[in-house]
């Protein structure tokens, strides 16, 4: 993917945050996938911190069992469910406290291809944030309900126009950042809108962002955490960001 020579050194410290809420079906499958990539040397130097957000199933048990087996599995636990944004924040704070230089995020449902992570990391030689994007050439969505595709596309256009941002997939949950971004900007949102807030504030602060294409595939196991109640709070968050822009 990257056109320049591959010089990124993962030994500098890179950790990927994986928020988890009732993901007992997906956690072992995701960890097994990571293991196979590591066996082939494709994710060497990548650590993964799984943040259990007060799950009611065996998610945390599965995380801790694998943490004992693999040095690259890390864990953070919320006794009670605090929501997606707080899970992300806890994972990022863990990474900052452990002095990782680069902090990423993926979903636990395997809708984000692990194979793209090494190529995304290469861009960190020249950029501060690498966003895997559905809305640049080569990106897209597969087997995703049409209403979700339409809603997402309309929202992205609106965000681009209203907030005057260049990033086309401003709400992507698949990205890697230099730690300086989280040290220099303050994130206040407590909903899924934290993704948009991060993009807006990073651009406004002058950080260099780049988008790389990826195809989002609908999850096979478990259910989406973005429901109607979440949608209502998300809309409120968008208006709050508009008022504070």
C-alpha cells in the first residue's frame, strides 16, 4: 500500500485498543486470527489491549485467559458498562501509561482487516494519524444494510461541509495515531461521536492525517452496539460539537 520504502519500526511501541462489550463469540476468533498473523511475522511488534466494558458474558474471562498465554494480549476491565467512548479512553490511557508511541483501535467484531495494520503503520513515518476509510477510492462496505450505508454517506458529507474537515471517513473506528495527539487534545464526548471529535480536533490542531482504503464487512457474530438509544445520544453529541466548533 505505501509507496515509500518500508522503514517503520514496530519495536518503537505500538498498541491497538479493542473495546469489548459482550463479545465472547468474537474474542477467541479475533485472538486466533492475530496469532496466525504473528506466526507469519505480519504483526510483529503489535500489542493489543482488550478493554472489557462491563460485559455480562464471558468476555473478560476469555481476555484474561489469553493474556496468560500471549505476551501481546493486554487487558483493562470496567466492572460496570461505561460505554464505547469510555472503553476507548481507558485503552488509550493504558497505552499512554505504558509509554507506547503509537496507539490504534479496531473493533472486536472482525469487521476491520488485520492485514491492513502493517501498511497503516508505515504511514506513521510521515503522518500523525492514519485512518482506514470507507470513502476513498478502493474503500467501501460489503453486506451492510442499505439504510446504514445511506445514513453513513449522508452523515459524512454533512460532517465534511459543516466542520470544514478534509477527512472523508471522519467517524472511522479503524485508525492508528501518534501518542502526541492524545497528549495535546482533550476528548470530551461520551458517545460514539468521540470518533468524529477526534478527527475534528486533530485536524484543527494541525496534525497530519491520511486516509487509506478499506472495505467494511458486516459482522458475523454478536450484535451491533449502536442501537436506537445510542443513535439519539449520538445526535445530541453532534449538536454539541456543532455549538463548540
